[in-house]
């Protein structure tokens, strides 16, 4: 296509610089139409989501089918596209890569119903300060069958159980950092997501620990059964005492905030 900007030559030997942009024909307007139907019965499916992507599944646009299952796009499409169609209770449909020139006629898309699935359980675990709890062990138990499933919460506190039969269950939440919690749950239906929402666990009031190895200063060999005293560095008074094991290891626990030093005697 020609460019109509006027270029004026006002004197001899004039040098002219002119940038010209032309339309990229790799993306041209194109109309895509089609019908979404139920497989086997050919009945139309309304409110199905039809999404157009490029060949690498990067999104371009989407629309929804009408009461007759029909849909239509008029858009600037690349040369190659893919189509994804989704509707609740149906299996998601996706195509191979189409050349846009192949789509001059209606596209017929047939969706198959999902098989009936068992139920799922979802929840989010937070502490008393509304922070998500990571790596909480969640156990799903049934009084007749015992432990059925175990999982752990992710960094957002989320957890999920799938393929759960209708029955009575107990959920047990365990962690060394939080108080143990149990919830009773009655799963009444199949193919249903039970959303438990936020589940709050209280942090334990854990104190600190101090451990180490007592060794001979000359031989560097661990000393068995050595007396070890935890001293308060401010008052110079003993706080706890213990003795080392066969490997010379000692451990103090339930240590409060403060400053300390260690005394030891063979």
C-alpha cells in the first residue's frame, strides 16, 4: 500500500530520509465460526467457553457459545492457531495446530461428558496471626478403615484430597510447631468439592534448645558422661545441668530468651 505523506524537494541535490511502515500481513483479520455439540446426541451446548491461542498455547481471545451452541470470532489471528473448549461436567477439548486458511467453514466441536468422580476435600491452613502454614501433615482417617490418605500443606497453606468415597471421616492436623487439631467430616455426595475454608492452628509456645559436643582439649576425643552446666551470663547462676552421652553430645531444651555460657567437667 502506498504512503501518501508529501515529500517536498526544495533545492537541487537535496537528500531525503523517509521512514515508511507497512502493514504486517502475518496477522490478518479473519472470521472463525463453529458449533459446540454433545457427542453422540449432537445436542447443542450453550455457555461453553471457546478459547483461541497461538500454536504455542499463548492466549489470543475467547467467547461463549449461544443457546444453539454457535460461536463466532472476528479477530486479527496469526497464521497458526489452536482451539480449546471447556464446559462444566464435560471433558476439556483441544485441537492440534490449525492453519488459519483451513477454517473457512464452520468448525464442529463435540464434547464428551466427564465420568462420575468421587469427591474432593480442599482447605487452607493458617496460624492465629493469619499467616499460611507450610508443611502441616494432614491425615484423613475412617474409623473402620483407619488411615486412608496423608498429605502436606504447601507454601500457601493449601491442601487437597481427591477420590474420597461418601462416608464419615476425621481430619488430623499435626506439626511440631503447632497444636494438634482434629475435624470430623461427613462426605455425603460424589463428584463434589468440599471446601473447608480457612483452618486455624495455634502455634506452640516453643522455647529454644542448645546442644553441642564436649571434647578433650588435648586429644579432641568426645568425652562420655561429662557434666555440662548451662549458666546465665548476666547472673552467673546455673540454669540447667545434664551429662553427655557416649558420643560426647549434650542437649538443653526449654531455654528462655537470654544470654548463656557453658561449663563442663569430666
